[in-house]
C-alpha cells in the first residue's frame, strides 16, 4: 500500500512539473515573459533543475532586457550542459548588453599547456573516455591471454601498454578538470553599479567599478565580503549583496 501511495505521489509530481514547464512555454510564446518566469521558477523551487529550464528563463529575462538575470541563467544552463551551442550563442548576445568590457588575460607556462589540454573535454566526457579505454584494455588483455601466436601476443601486449598510458592520461585529465570545476567559484554582479573596494570594509578606497551582468570569480570570503578576481587579473572586495553565486 505504501508503495502504491509513493508511486501515485511521484507520478503526480512529474505531471505537475511537466504541466508547469508547458505553461511556461505557452506564456513565453504569447510574450508574457514575466508570467513565464514565474511558471519556470515554480519548477526550480521543486528542485527540477535542467539546462533547458535555465535556458528558457534566461530567454525570458533577455526579452525583458534584464542583463544580470539573463546572463546568470544562461551561465547556470551552461554549467549543466557546457557543450550546448545554442546556450553559448544566446549568452554571447546577452553579454553584449553589459557595460563592462573585461578583457581576458591568457595564462602562460606549463600549467597553461595542461589546462588547455584538459579543457578539450568536460570532466564527464573524460570519464566516458576512461570507461571506453578500460574496456579496450580488457579486450587487449583477453586477446593476449588466449592468443597462441607469439606475434599476436606481442601486439596485444603492446596494445595493453599504449592503452594503459592513455588510460592514465584520461583519468588524470578527468581529476584535473573536476578539481578546476570545484575550485572555480563564479558569480554574476546583480547590482546596477557597485564599487569594488581595495579592502573588505565600506570606508576603503575604491579599486574599480563594476556594472550588472559582469562575471567575477570569488577567491575568498570574509564576513559580508568576497574577494573577487576578474578575467583581466584585477582583484578587489565586493559585498555579498551585490553578486549572485552560480554554484
């Protein structure tokens, strides 16, 4: 009986979640963007997160010319689906509404080479490659174990050796990318304009100004302040209320 009740409740939740998403889409098609946002955010409140949901919310805010919320939701969508070209393109359009034009300073050295290589794929993709290579290693091992011909044994052994090297590279890349993802603490500026301070206090000197929609990276937190870094290398302190964390 308990199982039947659980299945009924689960089915009901799924039905209403789909209904809310469909209502949001219908409202969006009618140009009722604010109402559509409420419908979509109802799903978010029930922990129904998805890249498509954040993407649709971003589209609504973009139609309303709200810079920070549109960029924030596109970025949230990319965290869930980093390879989606449509999300990437819409984010670029939203970023054109920004006032701040922050340049990106490329890193140099060995770490840059490693990062460029591991950035080739998302850590989940590296994980999939690792599984594929593990299966391939197992096949080479089976071939080596059962082969009766010396030349074949040598070839299978060589294949095992090469695949093992590639396996180590893919595992290392997956771990490196996962650590990079966990260590990065991005946030979006939501204040229309905010002074970034040289120290974590209101009376400190202004380091620079930022406007809504700008992406920053949190380095550390102290009480109500966050030390941030921009992609151009500039650093400063900003109040919690001025930004919204992406994760």
